[in-house]
C-alpha cells in the first residue's frame, strides 16, 4: 500500500525535476555565461526537489512544496527569458562594441580617419607647379657688415627643394613678366610658389591674380618679407581670408625662430628635427615681418619669435585647410640644410592638402 500511495508523488517530483533540468538547459543555450548565477539558482531548486523526493515518504506537504518549487523555477525562468529578449532587441539596433572601460577611467577619444586617395603620392609628384624665385640670376648687394656676401649669386633654396623632392615644375626664375603670363594662362596649377626674397617686391596686381587661384582651390606658398610696406594694398584680401594681419616690422640681431606647433606636418613631415635656432644674417637690416591672428578663418601660426606666443609674433602661417602658407622671414638668414628641408615639407604638405580637398 505504501509503495502504491507514493507513486503519484514520485511521478510528480520526477516530472518537476525534469522540467527544471530542461529549463536549466534552455537557460544555458540562450544566456551563456552571462546568466551563470541564475542557472545556479535553478539548479539549486532542482537539487532541493530531489532531496524532498527522497525524504518525503509520501507526505502531502512535501508534495505541495515540490509543486511550489517547480512553479518558482518556471516563473524565474520566464522572467529571465523576458529580460534576455529585451536585451537582444536593444542590441540588434546598436553596433557591436567592446567591453566598457573600468569605472573611473576615461573612454578612449573618438578619431575620424581621413580617407586618403590611394594614388595620392603619384598625384603629388605629377602636380603642375609654377615657381617664381627672384634670387635667380641676382647678385647680392654689398652690405658693409657682411662684405663676404658681396657680389655672389645666392643658392636657390626653393629650386633645390623641388629638385630634391623629384618634382616637375615650370621655373620662371626672377622674370616677373613670365610669372604674370603663367598666372593668367589657362593652366590649372596645383601649386604656385612665389619666393620674393631678393628685394624685387612682388606686389599689386600679382596678389590679385594669386587670390583668384586661391579661390579656385590652388595651393599657394608665399615668401614675402615686406608686408609692412604693402599691408594696406592688394595683399590685404589674402591676409584677411587667411585670418592674419600685419603686426610689426622685424629688424633685429636676434633671429631665432621657435616652433609654435612642433608636431604640425609642416614642421615634421616628411622631414623632422628642423631647427631655425641657428642663424647667420644674410640680409640687413630688415629680416621680415611679424603677423598676428585676427580670430577669423583657420589660420595657425607655426613659427614665431616668442615660443610661448601662439597668436602673435608669427613668421609662418598655415591656413585655408593647409592650402596656403605665408612665410615672412628670409630664407638665407638661416642654414641651407634646414631651409631646404623646410621647403620640402611646405611643398609636400600643401600639395597633399590640395589633393585631399579637391582630388
């Protein structure tokens, strides 16, 4: 009689046990290691029911407790599965991400990758470049303080940089008439270089022509040491578009120039370690001009006479997304190796920025 009386209870407990085992299996397949603690809870209920089955001896109270345990397990698993469904739905609309940073730590900065055309290097080397460098064919005057420079033909640093970089270019030398002809031609120049160091003073209409090329997206590099005498002339629109203005003339015996943004590409790519701290004055007494930011445009001062001043006393400015460089110091006041490397950086980066903006 006792065995017969216990059969319904035994069947009930076995069914409950199997149901819980099934629920544990489902939980494992859905939630994995993330819900390990929940699975352990359900498993504990299963063990509890097994013990109850062994100890009950047909007790009706044990039967009721076993049934309650089964319902608890079922309700717990239903809640768990509902939570998992909600989480999966939320994750479906979001990109996959790594583990969050530890509490108290800062999230890594978001970086935007610049898409570089695969043939960028080829475009740079094949660029259409116009060079005006007025030291071509010019003898240096005979300054009293530097008689060793009397009557020499200075080395053309810009031409040397172009040759070192393997560029092809149209060289008009110091012929301002040829410069005008090429500025007004139908050629779509990628880069125009005007290095006016030998006191010929390119001015007036030439800056109007250059402004037209700038507005068309052409890269332009200007070396002008005499802005003090033309600051109110036709160079003004170029300075204003760039976001700089004339500050003061630079007549001094101390010519050290400091990098204001040391890691800027103009100062570090492709040539690094460029220093304009050593100098041997070539021109006298006027060595150039100082610029300051106006607060408009995207102008950045890259070199200046005061290391801690980022907004004034500048002698090299980059603007218009790196397509325009204005240099207001004289090349030959500094070491040839440093200046040629710097000009190599000028040419490469202005062309790179031109092609990145207008492939």
